C-alpha cells in the first residue's frame, strides 16, 4: 500500500489568506484543489511538499459570472462545468472536454484550475518510487537523464490536460493572484514546452479564474484519443473553434493539439488555411495535414508514437467536419465512446 508522506495542512477561507500562507511557507508549499492528481503523485513521491494549502473552503473560487463573456472560478469542479447549460450550449468544446475527463467520481473532485495546472506525464515518471529508483531516476525528479530521449537537455514529459486545449481554442485568459500582485495571461502564453517548468505560474501564485470572451458566432469542439472510453488521459487531443459567415466562409479559426508535446500546441498555420475559405473536403484536408506536421509525440505514453502521429490528421478532420455540420455521431461512438451531443 502506498501512503502519503507527512505534511502540514492549511485550509484558508479567502484568496488573500491562501496567498499569504503560500508566501510564508515558500516553494515547499503546494496548492490542493481536488487532489486527484497531486495526492497520487505524493504517494509515488513524485511531489513531496512540506505543506498543503487547501482551496476547498474558498467560495470565491467557485463563482461564475455570465455577461458579455463568461468568468469561471478556478475552483469549480469539472462536474460544475458539465452541468452548466451555458457552457454546453455556447462553449461546446469546453463542455466536451470536461465531460471526457476521467470518471464521474473524479470529475466531482477535480477542478478547472487543477486540470489547467495538471502535472506533465511520462511512462518513466508516473511510476512508484521503488520502480524509478531501480532503473535510475529521470530528469523530471531526482535524476539527470531523460529516459525518453537520453540526449535531450530538457524533460520530454507530455501535457495531458483536457481542459487547456479546449480553452486555448476559445481564446481564454487566466488570472493569477499572489500576496503582492495580480497577473493575467492569455492561456497560450501560460505554458512552456518543457516537461518540468511547464507553466509560468510561480509557487506563490493562485490561479483564481478563467475569462472567456463572448461566443456569438463561434462553434467549438473537442476530440480525444485514449484506449478506453473513460478514465484514461489523452494520448492525442484536438480542440477547434471557428467563426463562420452567413455564406459559409470561415472568418476566424483556432486549432489546438494536446498530448503531443509538453504544452498544448496552438497551430496558427492550420487555422490560417481555413480563414477565407469554406470548409470543403480539400480545405479540411489541407488544414489537417498542416496541423499534423507539428505533432511530434514521444514514446512515453500509451500506443506507439508512429500511430499517434499517423492518426493526427484524421482527428483534426473529425473536428472540422463536426464544425461544418456533418453528422459525426458514429465517429464519436467508435472513437470517443460518447455521444457528446451539445
């Protein structure tokens, strides 16, 4: 049986109080939201904070404001997102991403902010302490070598968040708060392509909310590849959003790949291939091919990297066909094991 290490525990009731505790405890403190990722990691000794600052009693982190756009507190559970009719109707890609995370029990615990800050994953890293010690530790924790690419100077662990690609496609913005300042990021600026330093959040900062612009005229979708129809992390994901004129011409677009690098990848060139054109089979095929060129999966997740690379254009095509209005229910059943009708 794997047991948690000893740690100190704080349960503040305001954002200011939590920020002061983080500042006082220093880098050895970590935030605890739903705990669905952090606590298993602590049992495997991948993360060993001396102090946990729990956010579950901070009501302000669970607020939702709906005006010209949408403000979502980072403490909202994934189930809260799934149950939100506005998200399901107007920000469909976000709803589809949330409903495919893990299982209902874990969605009841896991939070919006927690999924955005999800630790990167790798077959060599996501093992017990004893397993990792037996083969020698990796660069991400206690070692000096990336066992996925031994000549690499950076960690190759992959980003496996479902929510981030969907929010990237929707042009989301984040707000972070510390005891001394506040910062805002466009979500695309928040991540680094590095398996260790994979985000720009400082140890003393709290991700407090996600801000979405109005969805008028936009359609979005999210597709996820995994071995099983539930529970599993993505080994490839595609989020896409388009704004289409009355004549069917794409006025604006965003295409994002997940689980193929240490950060979600916004593929601007693929979106540019859509803008000014109608979503014909030829245009979709061109955009899918452009997006696939950026997909460089590593051999550190389920399925072979060659196959994951090969199916990338197909998944981009599925997403764009759905946005065009095609009936993709059979594809959804066979690929995602979900109806996912918004």
